[in-house]
């Protein structure tokens, strides 16, 4: 039972982190190209969100991979 609870929580956290990171990266790319010269302030926010979104997406992928390894029995969660 604990295995399924941990799996469910891990999937939710991993998917939310991935979606949030991908949205930040997409916002960064769009704001960088849309506001190349018009609004430098939004361009700066876009660059920051792009570089913050990459590690968040990587963290989400890492959480999902660890969760999958735990559920399949290749790794234990208390190591």
C-alpha cells in the first residue's frame, strides 16, 4: 500500500514540476523573441524564466525516473 501512495505522490510532483518547467521555458523563449527590442524588462524576465525552467524540468524528470525505479523494484526508497 505504501508503494502505491509513494508512486502516486511521485507522479503528481514529477508531472507538475515538468509542466511548470516547460511553461517557464516556453514563456522565456516567446518573450525573448516577441520583445527583442520593444520591452527590455520583459525580455529580461523571459531570459530568467528560461534559465530557471530548465533545472525545474530536469528535476521533474529526475523525480519521475526515481519513482519508476522504486515502483519496478530496481531501487528502494529508503537507501
